[in-house]
C-alpha cells in the first residue's frame, strides 16, 4: 500500500507548479489537506490535493492540469501528515514547485490577482472585495465539496460553477515582464544560488527565469514572498509561448516554449526537455509518429516548427479541419506558425498555441488518483 500511495503522490507532484504560464488555479495546501469530508479519512491527507486536481481537470475538460499551491511552512512538520507526505511536501519546496511561507496571509489572493487565476477555497474572503474586485466575478472563487464521483465545485462567491481564467492584472503583467533575483542564498523561487544561509534547505540553483513565480508586493516594491527581501531586477524575462497537445479532442498537456531551448515532441523523444506522447496514442498513431516527430522553437517571438520525422506532418491553417486546407509538412521542412495554425502529427494528434486550442472530449481526463488504495478513498455517499 505504501508503494501505491507513493505512486499517487508522484502523480500529484506532476500537477503542482509555480510557473505562471502553466498553473490553472491557486490553492492553499494547508486548507486542502484538512477537507476531511472529501474522503472521510484521517484529519490531514495530501491525497486530497489529488482529488481536487482531478475535479479541476474534469471541469476544464483538460488533462495534466497544474495548480499553484501556497504552503504554510508549519505543514512541513505537521503531525497529521504521514512522514512520507511531509517528505514529499519538503521535496516540492526544495524544487520550487510550491511556495513555502512562514505567514501566507492573503498571498493566495495576490497570486490569483497577478496571474488572473481562479481560487479553489472554502473561505468567503469577506471584506476583501474592495481590494480584489474580481472576487465577485463568476467562477473566480470556487469551493470544492463532496460529490457522487469525487469533489465538485460550488460557487459561494460571485456565482458560477466553472473555474474562470481571468486576465493578468496590469501590475502582474509588468512584474512578469522582468526577471528577478533574491539576495538570499539558495532561494528556491528566485534563484539566489550560492548555497548556505538560513534557508539553504530550500535551495534550487537552476530555477528557470521564464518559470519564476510572480514577486510579492509590499508598498509597491517587489519582494521575495519567502524571505521578505527586496528582489533585484536582472533584466527582461525571456519570451515565452505556451503550446498545448490535443489528442482525440482532449488537451493532454501544456508546455512552455522559450527562445533559449527548442522543444522536441514525439512518441518518445530522447531529450530530457522533450514532450512524450506515447502514453496517449493508439497503436496506429504509435506506428506513424516518430520518437522525435517535430521540434518547436521560438525565434524573435515567432513559433517555428520543424518536422524531424520519417513520415511527415501537416499544418491546419487557422485551425481548419477541412482536408483540402491541410498543408503537408515534409521531413526536415520548417514553417512559421501563423495565428490559429495547428500542427497535426497524425489525425487527431495536434499541437497549437494553448489559447487557440480548445478542449472538449467525451471521456474523462487521466486521474492522478488512479493508483490510490481503496481504503484511502472512502467517498461519502451522495
């Protein structure tokens, strides 16, 4: 059973991040783990985060949906969690996958405001509407509650039961246009590096600038949310473009493209930065799609695709699915993607800009809880 739970926690780990380009909702992990009515289990359980992530995937009709988790530092030693769960949260902190704060305060709302993300919480945030007017918008604050097949969302602030992605605030857009550095050695979020210091246990020296979380603001000054120290502005943030993979009508995953690193996509690319599709392909698609089928690059703000396959690919101009409109992309050929263009590796296997590639499929996204032992999932009766 411990092995099964570890597999679930590993799957959940793949759905937490602080990358502004990928996160789809904000949660307070200390709150989520105590929603005992979701499974009728022990007082604190990290598996409840997986249940909430599954609910978010179902609602968005999208697989591999990441959440932005705010974590109170006390959770790293919370006795309601198992030693394995505490170790996992600690690893997430080490890798900068979650924000670990001594006093989270309203950081969850600040992140949601800066990034335009919905908040998954049972807190009503009374009295904060003046500071965050979007709290009254439909779908921006949703409460996960028990449902017949797992958690469902209800709106107790603003109405609506579907998570709504808003626009980044003007301040958020300015902050995310710059690259920041924390003066504290070993900062997990803003790449202080250097080792040592009071928070060296949370070190991650290889933090990608493009994936940096938004700074916190104190008196209009950007500061590190973890250390409270003023951040240094080290220049413009690298340009990025978020692409999505859609297979059989369902968006399976998103990935970030930068000007510093090409990204290969295929059945099973050998490169560590590659996007592997094999687990979602049927037998015919696996035979057609090469290990590394296409490569994406971001050149001076333009998305360039190069076919690296044996069988070739196709371009769906402006997203048209009409067969006469399909433009063949021969092996070794490159093309700049215009607005709305979709790259088709095989019928039903498509890649495009995330905001131009809607999801909508008649089947349920892959569950991060698939390996969970039955006894840990005592769902309440409907």
